[in-house]
C-alpha cells in the first residue's frame, strides 16, 4: 500500500518568473515588450507559440502581474464574430481600467479559436490591433496554421520550446524536496525522459509514483513506459491492491482517454456479478467526471482523483474473481469513428469546434463526448422539428447543419 502523500495544493502553480523553467530567451522578449509598452513605445502584439504545457500562458500572466497590469482573458465566445469583437474586444483594447492601470489582453490558443470566426472576424481583430492602447498577447500551438495567417504580419512571434531533460530533472527534484515526496533519482530521470519536454506530464507522473514502496515500482516497471493495453487492463482487473493498478496506468503509453474507452467496453465482460459491475462502472464514471473537471477548470490536481478511480477504484470494486475467458474487445466508439480517413478528418474538425463549448480535450471529445452528443441529436430529431434542432445545436455547440447530419448518421 502507498504511504501517505501530502496535499499537493499549489503543486502545479508557478508564483514567479524565477520558478518558470526553460525558455529564458522567450521570457526576456516578453519582459522587454512589457517594459517598452510601459515607456510608451509602440510595439506589435506578441504571438507566443509552441507545444502545449510548456508555460506560454503562465509566462504572459506572470509578467503582467509583475508589471502591475490587469489581465483580460477572452475566449471564443467573446470574439467569434465582427459584432462581438467590436462590442467587447475593442473597448477592452482602447480603454484603461478604473484605476488607470494597463490591462494585458490575452487571447489564448488563437489557432484553436480561429475556427469559429465568421467572415468579418479577422478584419475586425486587425482593426483592434491598429487602434489598441493596451498590450495584446496571443498564444498558439502552431504559428503556421493557415487559420491565423491573417495575423502573421501584424504580430511579433516568440517561440517557446520543449523543456530540456536536465531542467525537467531540476523541476522534479525541487518538487520532491518542497512537498516531501520520496522518489529515487533513477525514477526522476525516467520520468524526465518519458515526458519529452512536457513539464505538466512529468509532474503528473511524479505524483503517481511518489512515496510508493520500492517493490511496487519493481512490479510495475516504471523504467519501461511502453506497456501493451491488454497488460494494463490485466493489471487493473486482476489486481486486489491499491498501488499496482495506479502505477500501471502511469507506466503505459495508452492515453487516459483511450483507457477509459477500453475499460468502458470491457468491464461488463470481466465483472459478471451485478454488484461488481455496478461498483466498477460507478468508479469509471467518477474518474471521467474528474478528468472533465480537470480539463475545463485547468485545475489539474483533479487528475489525482481521476487516476485513482479508473485504476485502483475499478480494481477494488469487485468482490468476486473476474471472468478471464472472454478476450478483450476493441472499443466500438473508437472503431466507429475511425472507419475511414475522411470520417476521421471530419470528426476531428467537429471535435475542434466542440472543444470551445464543452471545454474538454480533443481526444476525449473524439473518444467519448461526441458519441453522446450524436445520440442526443438523433433523439432530438425524432421528437422535435428538425429545423429547431439545427438552430439550437448550432447556438449551443457551434455545429452547422452539415455537422449535425454527419454526427446523426455516422457517430
């Protein structure tokens, strides 16, 4: 059994620029931008770009806080068309706060949000950039995305790169010291290597193995991240301990979204007793709920509970030996949505649209939520006027008639 692990409140937070590891050149460029803005020097807005989870948004927020600026963070609903941009974004960019301090306007993940812009949105944004009296910072994963081509000549790009291996080791070692976590040097190095520059992923893995007994690590094999999905499922269904299943999911290359789908499909074949089945599905439901909460709130300590529910929770939900005679079944929802390249591309486009309204990861939407939404659309079309359904779903989720018809027929 794992030893007691302290509360990780603040585990993922960064309180000052000194705590933000890596990308010193990028941070220097943002700092210079802020200093020159304060001196009245006219500057193009910045576009911070690079992989997710490496500190783009955090760096912008910390520099604004250091300068004593307010932060106005706008989402897709705040500037999806020309009218709302003119009504909301323009006043924010051309006026001061009540106490006459500057406000940094932060438009996060502009490459993701641009998909929802109407025909006049890009020109309205460019008009805001011409007239702004406030610093504006965009973030994007890919500055070369064609959807934001209209911005490139009007912003100054600042690249953020993956966090280096040695810096990740320094980060993880510091977290262990600060929070009293007992993780060997060898395992810290393994986590840093596996994370491949993603600091948030590294922190998640660090917590997963923190304060566990050495023999538990040997059983699961933290040194080898690549575990077959069937072996991971076996570790969950056949285990009667807490530590084993939790470490199994931290040691696999299978994403949590995919694992949830595999578990949902195969729990009924392993747990034949109704009470066991009910308990296991409740654990799976709770895990999914916490994953969604983590994604929507960006409060990633919820992963702590989600991981425990879908691994150890499901393992300990049974009171009877699981059935091992039935082979594992590939999740039907994934199989259905992956039937053709054209279908996958269409689903990816729809998922990207949904991401801005249901606030979940694209993988989770494709693997789970989109199936539920499609079912609701089909049911609504049977009960209500089709045009009313079209109108409501487009308003609620930003999906066109064609998107809705495709989901109703194929998902």
